[in-house]
């Protein structure tokens, strides 16, 4: 009987460990997705910042040309 109980507990523990491993794998997958999305968002933000700087530069150019004429 003791051996049966031990086997049952060992099986239960292995099942729990398998579930934990599955959840850990799922969490790492979700984390990878989040990291990818964050990287993509930062890339988009960087592009936006670059375009905004470029726009400001474009806006600055006519005023500097205007100042040079004055």
C-alpha cells in the first residue's frame, strides 16, 4: 500500500511539474511576444521621432532662409 501511495504521489508531482513546465513555456512565449511588440513599438516610435525631427527641420529651413534675406 505504501508503494502504491508513493507511486501515486510521484505521478501527481510529475503531473504538477509538467503543468508548471507548460505554464512556464507559455509565459515565456507570451513574454517573447510582448518583447517583440515592445521592440516593434519602440521602432515605430523611433520612426515617428525621426519624422517629427525631419518635419521640424523642414519648418526651420524656410524661417532660416527668411532670416538670411532680412
